[in-house]
């Protein structure tokens, strides 16, 4: 069960993040907030998993170790956050809403 999973390939049966989680941004994330290729990021103080799309999940010892979540940022872009279960944000970036990631490397991910 341990490994990296992508929503297109399926997630294992683990307790998924839910509710509202306060966020704390690490230095790398803060740098990205100021210098993203699509412009300055309006970084939220919390993430509501009810309104987030979890696109990637890392599981260790049967528990969620990290999620990559996609949330609304503005009319043209979504914000991608790499978040630990304690709310620590490792990094962030913006993607356009029409970005479909057709170059997904399926070999990186496990299947449930």
C-alpha cells in the first residue's frame, strides 16, 4: 500500500484528508509564492478539502504522508499545493484551468 498514487490511476483505501486544515508555508513555498511563472500567488491561510481536488497522494506505513491538492485561485488559474498532514506546505504553483497534464508518467505511480 505504501507509495505514490495519482487520482487517474486510483487511490488506496486510506483515511483521506477532510475538513479545513490551517496551512504553514515553508521557505521554498514562500519563494514560489513570490516568483511563480504565472504571477504572484494569493496563498490561502487554510485548505478546505471539501473544495479541493486531491491529484496525488503519498502513503507511508498505511497513512497519508503528503497530498498534492488543486484548488481554485482565480478565473484562469488553479493553485496546486503540496501539503503534509500537519498543514506544512512544501511548495506551491499555479496551473491554468485548461491544463490537462497529458504527459502523466504512469510509471511513477502505484495502483491500488
